């Protein structure tokens, strides 16, 4: 049967009524027009409609059912008096949200048309969620959207352009609901090492005061906190590979000052003559800084090695014995290694090994010293394996400090990737201990200030040699550089001074290098007494003891020592030349074979062979004896 026009109207009316009721109860707009952005949230619309519907039902029942007209009027007036102010307040408070929607959310949703073309404007507006505090931006995405054609970058740029700043997105394209959540990118806090640190600043002195014996402050890191390391345990040996101008001198001066504060004995080798010379005269700091007397430096290293040997023996007898710290500081290790090798080549006898045995003493200290509180600080401009005698010593420096380095040095010493960029600032160093890397700034002070502070610490805290079984080697008189000397060519009696240059005073001869160990390295308890500053200067000289020195003609010396003494007297002579003449010329003086298998000669015999006059003038005593008081009285009376 054909449906009549009335039935169609009834059916359409019912559908419309059901739709209106559904929209009414769900809080949706009652018409097809979307609600203006910035209004009340949908749940508030639902709540208000339900309240209105409940009031209408109650008022109808009370008005027509019960007949309480006055009650309906008074209740309605009271409800209106309450709701109207509330609505006004909500409307005012919603102004910020409406402006937020109209100025940010709606324009942003319209800009998504190119990025999300599959949705209409209403869907795109619904997809954008931005809270009033703009703490995040959440954008819903349609199924199958993968951000092709650079759409991801377009979305990120859109958010950054509308809200400003840097944003990072978290994409969810695999599980429903698909969306992207943008949040402000967290700014990385850049920590920087301080440009300069004063050694006498309160925070530095407080950090030093907190250190236990054996713990030293190296510098201040990017957190502005003191970095300390223990010269015990796994890091007793420290190695520095720092280029020129990197702050090596300041680092050593700071470390030596702290060692003095802890009562340590310090032996310093410095061919540069400037890094640690400020500690000259500080009790317990023995410095060897004359590059013209490499033998003295080698003797000092040998003494430290013998001290380590003696300490290990005493430790074996008494395992509970503890020793005061003994630290060897080797400054400019590259230059010292070359100079020591040259010295050895000139002074070694036939049959002795070509390798410099000095590195054997250093190896013994590094391997056996930790157990008896003996340590080494080696400072190099380039810490390559050849710089430490090719004995595998570089890997024994468990704590490495790098400064002013390049990529090749990093690969040679550390050999990890990526290579960090060197910071070429004085005192800026990278501390490497295992896999840990820390940039520090070394505290700085003037050399004079370090010296004065070290002297003050020695006076206040004292110093003892109770754990030293021998005395530090005495130092030879300083030798002038070759250009400051006036030399006499070989086979020439008269010197040839440079025009306008005065002949300097001649240097005195040093002790026999082959007798150093017998004279200086006596091992035994009580061999070394602490006598203030005099203890640092070594044994008294022959003049101080009023003992007449042995005549040079009667002293048996090696050819290398004879050549060196002649050079000190201004005569050009080379040890290799003497050895060559000895092997090729039959009339060369005959030496005397000693118990150690070495042949020695007298200076008089060599001087006579080359017709070189020897200065035999000796200081003779006054022939007239001192007169007593009685003789003077008799002479006065006469």
C-alpha cells in the first residue's frame, strides 16, 4: 500500500524529534551549524540542559498538578537570581578561551588543510588540541597518514611558527588513535669550565683542606667543583701530554705545593730550568735543573730507584710499615730523554748496551713504587712510546692529562672515537682515567706565591727524612752554555777569546760519574740526617770540610770524564776523539785497568800527550803562623 503524505510527515517528524532529543541530551548543537569556537565545553552544555529539563518538569507538576503557583514563582525567581550571575561570570572567564580558540586553534586548524586534505574544516578543528597554557599541541591524524611529502616537517614548522620556540614531536602512527604530540624541546644546559681559577681562592683552599693524604686537587670542572685524584691505588703514576703554552708549569707548581703540604719529598728534574725552579731552597724539594749536568739528573733518578729498592726491602721485613711520600717529577720529558740519550752515547764504555739504562731506573720506580708510596709525575709535550725509552711505560701512567693536543696525539694515546676538540687555553686540560673524560681548569698563582706558600707550609707542618735511607745526590756547579764559554782549540795553548768578550771564570770539575753510586747511594738506617736547608744542598764540598782536593794528576778518570773536565777549562775536546786516538795511535798513554773492567787514565798523562798546560797553582797556606795574644803583647812591649 502506498504511503500517504500524512504518514511521511509523521515519520519525518518523529525522526526530527529523536534527533533533537539526542542532540539535546548529548550537548551537541541543536542545528546543523557548528558551535562557535571558544564556548562552553560540551559536558557543561549537557549539564545545563539536564538542569533546565528537570526544572521544567518540576515546575509543570507543581503548577498544574499540585497547584502551588506561588512556590513555583519564588523558586524560579531564586534560581534565576543565582544562575544569572554564575552565567555572567562564566561568560567573562570564557573570554580567554574564546580568544585562544579564535586566535590560535582555529587558524592553525585551517592551516592543516594542505597537510591533512582528507578531512574537512570541522574535523580538522576538532583534531587540534591546545591548552590555554600552551604546554603542548596534540593533533589527531587520519588513518593511513604517514607524513609523506615532508608533511611531518610542515607540521613541526607550523607549530613552531604559531607558538614560537623549538618543539619536538612524538609520533603515533601505528596504534589508534593516531596523533602527534608536540612539546617544547628541552634546552640542553651547557656547562662550561671556568676560564680562570685562583689557587688562593677560598673554594680552592677548602677543597685542598678536605683532601686526605695522597689525595690532590687537579682543577675545577664544568660544574665549578673541585676534581681530586688519589696518588695511590690504581692511579699512582700520572702522565701529562700537554703542548707548549698549555699550563704544565702552573700544574706542577700547584701539585708540588700540595705535596709539600702533605710532607712529601719531591725530586724535580727540569731541563727547561723555569717550571719548578721557584721551589729552590724549600726543604725536602730537591731540584736538578741544569741541562749542562745531565749526569746529576740521572744520579737523582738512580737515587729514587735505590730508595724504592730499600723501601721494598724494609716492607718485606715489616709488612705493616708505612712510608712518607716520595715523588719524582720529570718535567719536559721529551727534551730530557734526548739529552740523556746523548749523554749516554758520549759516556758509555765499549761493550755497554746502546739503550739508555736510565729508563730502567724509571721503569723500576713505576713498577715497584706504588707499594711503598713512591710515585712519578711525567710531563711531556708528546707522550709517545719512544719518549719513555720504548719500554712500555706509557701504559703505566694510569692517569693521563691532555692539553693543546691534536687528533694524532689523541689516537696514539687514547685511541677512541670520536676525537674531542682540544681547547687551547692555558691551564685547560682533559683528565682521562679509564673511560672517564673530564675537562678541568688548573688553579693558577705566580711562582713566587707558590714558593712563599710552600715555605710557610714547611715551617708550620715540618718535614722529616725518617723514611729516606740515603741522601739526595749533590749538584755540580752550573755549566755555562757553549756560546757563553771561551774555548781553547785542541793542541792550542792560548785561548782565542771573542772580540769584546771577557773570559768567564772557569767551572770546577764535577764528581766522577762512575763513582756516584758508591759515594751517594749508601743504603742504611740513619744515613741521612735532617739538618734544615743544609740537607737539601747535599754533602759538604771539599772546601767546606777544609780538605785539600786530590791532585788531578793522581786521579784515575775515564776518557769521557777527562774530556768533560778539559771542556770546563775551556779546551775543546771530545770523548769520541780520545777513544779514536787511543785505538789508532800506538804512542797514546797507557791506562790502568780497574776491578770493574774499565780502563782509566790521568789528566796529566792526557795533557802531556796533547801538550796542554795544566794549571797547578794551588792555594797555599800563610807561611807565617798565627800569633797568639802573648806574642802580640811581647811585640808591643818591645
